[in-house]
């Protein structure tokens, strides 16, 4: 199942394995708004309306539950299906699209009523306040990896008959997601939908597994996290998690995006998914640790203290001691939303002085390009490190805003420092790919001229800043001066050793320098250090395990000696679930890890992969009452990072927008939500500002001013914002111009000529492109009327061999509340034939649309559309406005 | 002694390297391009250009689906065709009774009636196929080359030597596939005026390496190897596809008895060759040379005999 992903085009190298599976008889299904090169190679293509995947997958869940097609033994034993929920829980069907605990004032939930029955009394309202803070800091990203916090033993009904058990709640929640409804909401015929249901369920169970692949086609929505949750529920119900050939593959956008989450370039987490300390919540080292390990609760995060101490020791070396809490007070604190979009708004408002861009081109690649460029034009200084002189370095002299006069080159105050960067073949280091596998790259050639690696840049920047401050007696400079900043250097340009950095990330004994083999060796007394606990083992025995390249044909099919995967070189997470509760493989065909009673002293887990379970904990192990930490996980509970050891069909904590995925319309949609009165995600994060207008959607008036749905994505021939492709003639010639794909029907409706020009208008921007009329885009029947989808690639800007308008200029900024990702996969627009107006006239065009749609009066959209506190207000139309005597 | 011109020197099955005079040549090398697994990524086009230092082919959007390099040319030695077509052949017939071959190109003009029909379109198909020089067993380009610039390698492939080519262009119309072309630009590029085409990476395979395109192909759509072995593999793949119900799968250029004596680079196609822009039944343009030579010789002999008889008759 490939959904929300154009795998063949955006991940062509990984797609070879899909083709291999297909050659061995796997059936490949692609669900997507557009027929892509992935669809061309799939056995079945199912066109779907953009932004309705939860309705579609909810329909599949309903099909599974109504027909009892779930893998019942797996579901009862390994998921929380049997767990009984609190009596206070009310579902979206009771509250017209809201869950219990909603506060319309703050648009957040108090999750107290979502808890398991008998879960101890939580103080009313406390949870809501937490949710408000969590939305600001995208802390669901931490919950994702920190797992469910469960205390005590919540009641279960293994017969799944209790009306408040998760299974029955789930069944009721999705009972309205029928094939008829899927057809009405998604525009997918019932026949096609049922064919997908059949294929998915027939290829799941004891003997078979189905893999689910998604990419940013799922994540970049205001309900992005819930899209993935829906997929997770389905894969758990069908017994596809923790088993070979199953699972959910999240394809990352480019090389080492996984790595940049593990060792993050994010404001709210530290390496190994430790939370960034919050000034309001973590006053002491112990507060910080306890917020991760939840003393008394179950699971593997019990050792968080050791992971944190090792990280701080890696940062501050000898200066970090038990007496000073290992320099915990040196860590910066967050106070709220410091995400990339908040920062852009602050740049526009003049609150940000300097900005570093490394391998990123937000002038083209980020949502709301105009806001990005205006923000950068209001800085004191900007550092850009890239392979070419990209748009984010030239916005002050060559950009749409220069054309409209909004940026005047002579007056733009931003000082841009452009540094040439070494490319991936000109430096050494690791990539971490989607399977959490680290692969070492050796340097093939020296970087040309002044181009340098990131490692070189930051090491020497740090060195020079420290030299500058060497004599400082200021307390505030101690964190910098006390850093352990001593890596061996080599070569003509004093390049720091990447292997030395990898060894530090892996961790070692401080006294002897012996590399650690496993994070279980990490101590919380300062005798070991390690920069990222989940990566411990990558340098085991002093060997760079990531550099291993033993060919697959010379080892088992799991290929454990190719590269190294975290944690502990495990290739398949939660693989305890590949065996039944007694520890035997569910089937011989699908065996991966099992309990061998004859191995070791009292039996051991063994198999083709590294078992994701305590090696000697037998399947029969049951914890004593009141036990905490890892010991509280039973021998038949495979999901060891969860507090109850079970896969979560229902999520009582950690998600800001609800415990169960629910279909909401995209923030910009031509359709009213047919399932609930609540139109779109009620808890979404929005920046309600005049410079971030949203096109109106029902129940507001004037959504017809922007009648079409658009979605953006990538082409194989270009790389994201084009910095690595538009400047190379061999790639540029393959897709030489910005184009817009429309169906023949839409072309006829709007008078668009194949090969001619068109322009696309939203309340943010108007951009132009050449028209590609193609049957790969297909109008769909949704809720009784036809909807047209417009597709745009987003690779172009003003630089390189081939130039063009940027599709991301069309987008506004609305974010998923859990992780603050932008809804950049769907919006509404109008399409007109011919080229867009030039100069200031393009602003007039956008303004005329805003006036017609009432967006100029109120740039925001109503968020709560149900109940007495609904803030729906009709945008006033121009006629009414005249009568009102408005100017 | 081996005759200078053998029975199959210009037509029919033959081992081209041995025929060209190599003693104990290595196994004939070639490509099997399996278009059923091509994902249209164009990595082959780019890898080819990188390795062979071929200039770009210009920056213009053609509107021919995702094909912006249009065809094989002096500056494009691997070319990926994109064919958008409805899968059901019934839908491919227009009112005039002609058959839509799905040739790359802009779709027919849109009309409101046509627009209505799109909502109930049958399954849609998007074919992708990476084309290349066929390295024919009987290569007309080589046969007509007056300078010996085009030559048969020990691997049975056909390669241009740019330092010998005089740019006469005889090879260009000789190729039954329209592969070879003289480079006309861009300005400053090397080998302008010289005939250009795929060398099957002669400078790589001699070193035991795979051609750049095959190396770059992520799905093994382009397979490089011994032609005999590739033909077996291709046959097995067709059978596998037929068993899977893909009855349109067929080989193109794999038959040693075809018009070019079998191509060193052959293809698995999912539709008629014309659909991909390939000639359906190519014949080496020099096939009839021996026949023509014999005819011409006979005529000359007859003329001579006639003249002799005439003189003899007069004397008599």
C-alpha cells in the first residue's frame, strides 16, 4: 500500500525494492490524488480527493471491524483493544466532531476523560493547560517516542465485548465510514474502495503481511499526525506491526532527514529524543528527567537519567560533574513556540536579528514564500551555506517582491554572508535513512575552492567564538567556554575528524576511552559519556559499524552487516510481535524472532534479527503488582516503549487533537465536512495575521472564489527547492520550466491551452506556469458535484539554468497542532489562462480576489464551527459591503 | 579460407565480432532494457551525459508528457520516452477509424464532450521506456562509413571514433532507427560536426565495468551483459509477464533472424513498437547490397557479352 507518497519519483532508489517485491508476486496499490510514475508501476491506482485520507482509511478500518477481518489473537494480546476506557469519554459522534473535554476558548482538550478506566484521578483542567503548552512546543513529537505513561493495571476485557473497551469504541467511531461515505467524501468509487479493502485484508494475517508506505503526502496536513495514526490502527488491527514484510515505512524527504530528527535540528528536542528543557516546566535537572521517565510508570524510558547525563558529559566533558548537575543549567531553555514559521513571523515583526541557513532554501522551499522572503529581508544578517547562490541568498536583489517593489535592493538592510558548502561526495560522515540505518560515506573528492564541510564550518566557528571570549569573566559565556571542543584535525584545511565525532556520539568510558557497545552500559554518574544514546553501538569495539558493506548475498536476508541500524542494530522495531504470545513464530513463512527455551541458561530470544526485547525475559514472565520501569513489561507485551507494552489503537495521552483519528476537511476546502459539524481540525495551530490570510471554506461564504483544489509535490528530475538541480544543466534540461497540470475537463472549463500559459491565484499570491493538460489528473465526483484538482511541482525560483515561479508562494501557514508541520499538501485556488500580471499589478490581482472573497475584511477562518461557541461569521460580499457604506 | 564476404555478412544471424575478423573475441555484450520496470527517472540519461561528457540538449518544455529531450540525438544517447495512453484499445479509436498509437505528443484538442468522458475513463496507462543505439548485428552505419571511423569492437558493439570521422553524414540516413546524428551544437561543445551515438561505454566495459546507464538504473530496467544470456533472461521475463496476465509483453530486437540480424541492445515492450516511437520492422539499409551487386555484375557481364557478341558477329 503506497498512500500519500510518490515513491517512484521522489524515492527512486528505494523503489527498486518495491519492484523486486512486485517481481516476487506482491500486489502494489497506489492511492493518490494524481496518477504519477508510482501509479504507472502499481497494480492498482485509486484516485482520491486531496486531504481525505482519514475518511478513506477509516472506511477500511470500518470494513475490517464490521466483517471481523482483524487478526484477533494479535489484536487481543498485543494492542490495547481490550482495555476499558473511562465512563466520561465522549466521542465525535456524540459531540458533532469534537471529543469530550474541549474548551472553545483556547481550542484545546482536557484529556482527563480520554483515560483508561480507574486510571487514578487527574486534576480537572491541568491537562488542558498542558495541551496548550504542548501545542506551542510541538511536544507530541516527544510523546511519539516517549510512549504512553500508564500507571497501575487498567481493566481489560479480552472478549472485546465490553461497551467501553477500545475495540467497541473504535467500532462505533468508524461505523459511519461506510463505502458510500468514502465515495461521497473521497470521490473513490465503492468498487475500487472495496477492492483495496479485499487486497489489504487478504494479504494480512498469520501467513501474510502488508507493508504501508507514506511520505509527506500524509504528514503535511493540519491533521498530518492523525493520518499516520489511522494507518497505524489499521496495521495493528491486521497484525502487520513488528513482523517481516509489514510495518509502516515513513519515507523521508531527502538524505538523512531521519538523522536530523535523531540528532535533531529541531527546537524542541535534543539528541535521542530527549526533550529540550522548558523554562516553565523543568526548573531542576531532576524535574527534566522525571518529565521523561515518569517515576513509577512502566517501560524503557526509565533510564532517561543516564541518557541525559551522557549527553551533557558529551557536551561539557570534564566541566560536567554530579555536583553541578552535569551543567544542566548551561542548556538553553525553550519558553514556547520557536518553530520555523513562528520565527519567520518574528522576523517580519523585527524580533529576529540573525539567521543561519544550511542546505535549506526557504525562499522557494517553505510554505508562504512571500512571508519567508519578507522575513529574511528584515534581518541584520543572514548566513547561507549552499552549493550554489540560491534564492535565499539573492531574495534582496531578485525575487517577486523586488518586482512588486516590496523589497528595494538599495534599502534592504539584511547583510547576506554566502559560504560555499562541500557536497555529500566532498566530505565524510553518515546518512541515516528511513530504516534508521546509518551508512558511512567516504570522501570521494576534495571540495573545490573555499567549499567546506558543515563539520569544518561549525567546529571552526565555535573555535573562533571561544577564542574571542577566552578572557571573558561573564557568567553567560561559561556554557561556550566550558564546551568539550577538541576534535582531532587533519589535512590542509584542519578538517575535524568525522570518525571522532561518531565515536563521541556512540559514547565511551571516560577513564579508558573504551567505546560503549550498548546504551545499557551508560552510567548516570559521569563515568561514561555519549552524544546520542540510541546511536550507542555504532562504534562498538572501536569499529565504525556504519561503514560495513558486506553484500547481501553473503549474509542472511536481514543483512545485519550492512551499515548499522539504531537501536542496537535492530532492523525491525517491535519484532517481538513477529512471535505469538508464547514466543513461537506466528507462522514459518513469517518468522523473524522467537523464544528458544534451550538457548542459554533458561532460554533466550533469538532469530534472524536482533530481538527487540530483553534477551532472557521469557514469554511467561509476568510483573508483580506495583513494579515499574522495564520490569513492569510482561513477557508477552511486545511494544516495550509503551507504558502498557501494547500497541495503541486508542491514544489516551500525547495527541492534542484527539485520541482517535477523525475526518476533518483541510483548512482550505471547497466542501463542508459531511461527517460532522466541526469542519476542520479544531485544535490546529494558526497564525491569524493580515499577512497570512486563508481562503474561505464552508460554512463561510465565498469559498467559490477559489473553486479548485491544488496540491504540490516533487518531480524525479529536481531536488526539493531546486538548489541541487536547477543549477546543473543535465537535470535542468529534463524539466526545464515550471508547469501546472490540469485535467482536460478543467482545461476546457477555464480555456487553458496545452503548452500555453496559465496563472494560479490564492489569497497569498498569483504565480504562473506552462499548462500541461493530462488525463493523469482526473476530476472526481465529491458530495454530488465535480471537483477539479490542480497539481504543481514546487522546484522553481529565480536562479539556475531554468527559472520560474514558486508553487510554495501560493500557500498560507496553518499547522498540525502536534508537531507544527504546515498544511502544504492542499489548498484552494483559481486558475486563469495566460501569464500573470507583472509588477505591482500582480498584487492588485490578489487583492481583487481577497475583496471578492471577503478575506480582506477577515483574513482568518472560523476554527470552531460547532456548538454554541462556534465563531462562524459570513464574509461579507461586495454588494453588502457597499450597502454598509464600507470604503 | 574464410571468404571476404560471408553468407550472412550483411544480413541474417551471425556473430558480429568474429565476422569482423576478431580471433576468439569475448562474448558479445549488449543491453536488455525491460521497460515493464522502468520508472522514468531518467538516471540513465544523466549518467550517460556525465560519463560521456555530452552537452545539454537545450532547455525547452515540449509538452510531450515528461519527455523534454524528445528523441535520441547527438546530445542524447539514452532517451526515456513517456507515453500516456488509455489502457483499453477500444478507446484508442477515433471517429475516423484510425488508431491512436499513443505517440508522444500533445493530447488531442479538448472539447466539452471530451471533458465529460474523462470522468468515466478506463484505466489509464503511462508507459516509459529508455531507448538507446541498438548495436545491430548488421549495422548499416558502419557499412556505409567511408573513413572507418565507425567500427565493430571486440564486444560486437558499434562505436564512432571522433578523431577519424570526417562528418560526411552517410551514416545518418543509413540507420534504420534514426539513432546516429551529427552534433550541431551548442557552441563550444566538443565534436561538433562529428557523428555521435552510444558507445555502450566502450571505455568502461573494456575495464570490466558496466555502462554508466546500466549502473545508474535503480530498478534494473537496463541490464547489461552477454547478449546470449540476456536473450535467455528476456525470454524468461516475457513468459513470467504472460503468466501474470500481461499478454502485451513482447521482445523487440531480440530475434537474430530479424531485419538487422538481431540487436545487441534489445527491449521488452508492453505494446506495439510504434507506440514507443520505434520502427516496427527495421531492416538494415545495406541488406540488398550483395543482391544489387550481383544484379549489377550480371548486367555488366551481359553488356560485355553482348558487346563481344556484336563484335564477334561483325567479324563473322
